[in-house]
C-alpha cells in the first residue's frame, strides 16, 4: 500500500477494527474510519461515503459478534447485521473503484468436524456448529461475495479467517463476550467478592486457537500488502489451548484462588478450532506477543475500563 493511499477500516468500533486502525496509523497511513459519517446498515449512507472518499484499500472488520450464549439468544440479529455489512460495503467498494479489499470472516465458518488444523478448502464441506450457525452463514456469505466479485469483476477482494481474537477493546459483557473476555470478567469478579469457585460452561476439553488483537492487526496489514492469492487466507497465531488450560492461565494472571468447576450440561461448541497458518507463515509473518503477556495486557486494559467493558460498547 502506498503511504498516500486512502484506506478505510469498516468497523472502527470493534476490537479488531480499532487495532487495525492503530497499526495503520503507526505505519504512517491516513485512515478513514467512517465514525459519525456512515451507518453500515443503511445503504444510502454507505454509498455516499464511498462516492465521496473513494478509498483504494478497504478492511472490513464490522459486524456484530457474540459468544456461545449470544449466538444462541440472538441468531436473527447476528445474521441480519452481518449480511447488511457485507452486502453494502463490498458492493459499494466495487462501485467506487476500490483496488483491494480484505473481509474478515470467522473460524466459525468452518464445518464443526473439519480436519484439523483447518484449511480453506474445508469450507462448505460439512455441517456447521449449531450454536453459531446463523452467524457463520453470514460470514460465509461475505467470503463468497469476495470470490464472486473477484471472479465477475476482476477486483482484488479476498477474505481472511482469523483465529479467536482477544485484547484491549474486547466486549466483556455477560451477554456477548467471547471466552477470553468472559473468563477475565468472571474470574476478576470472583476474586473481588472472595467467591470459593467459578462455574465454566462445558467440559473444558474443547480447544481453541487464540490470537492477540495487536498481532491480528499486524497480520491484516501484512496480508493486505503481501498476499496475492484469491483467499480465503487463515490468520492464525499458531497457539491453541484447551478451555481448561486457558481458564487456569487467566486464574494465574488475575490471582483468583478459588476452584474452577466445569459444567458439562452446557455446550462445548466445536471440539477443536485451530487454523492451518502455513500460507501466511510462508509469506514471512509471525505473531510477536507471548500468550501470557497478551492476557496480562488484556486484563490491565479491563481494569482501566471496567465500567464500559462490562456493560459492553
């Protein structure tokens, strides 16, 4: 990307979008974030924004997300919001002449029983995890839109699939938090109240690959500059852990001294979600922040922003 290029990050209010903006500005790019200027659920405002600014590079990190509980309670909201984002942003980017676009999908897009670590050629080869099906279908639509627009119009639009991201700016609310943020909030509250134990959904044996938000932002900017394939491209950090291992590590970070109890009556979700990151690694990208350090940084951010983090943004 040229230093004077017009770059737009859709989703400035999301953890990943904000991290991408920070990474770009640190590298000297002038970034459009659309804040106060565009409503992604309203096609007229999206069209006016693209016609006025005509960004040359677009990162799409927008769209509502949630953990297992939120996916079960709000499937209609999740599919509706994410379909509006991909429909409006990808189409208007093409109309306005955007040179390259990266759409951030989700590892939920992979089949529940996909071979591990998951490769892009496994997409659409089997049933999805039922607890996140609506959200995953919307993300698959975004992946397919990038493929379709590239095929029909010859544009360089591609999708990227990140590992489970966490970090400063995450949603720590009880309703919509993902596993890292949810565990940080609950173990912190348990420590504050002196609770003897904390109940955790599922068996604890399910494994997830995690990536710190700053590392993910670095991977996104790197891929926009260096990746030339059709996509999708996995954005993985190469670090997976069981939920039990994660919970005990966060317990150590926070200093909670009680017991962890795993509730096997609650769903585990996918038994394993790890991404094959060989293609990105071959291009020369590696994560730079150790997992324990990333959890500590996330917890310190949470302590500073508790009032807004727990309520959700």
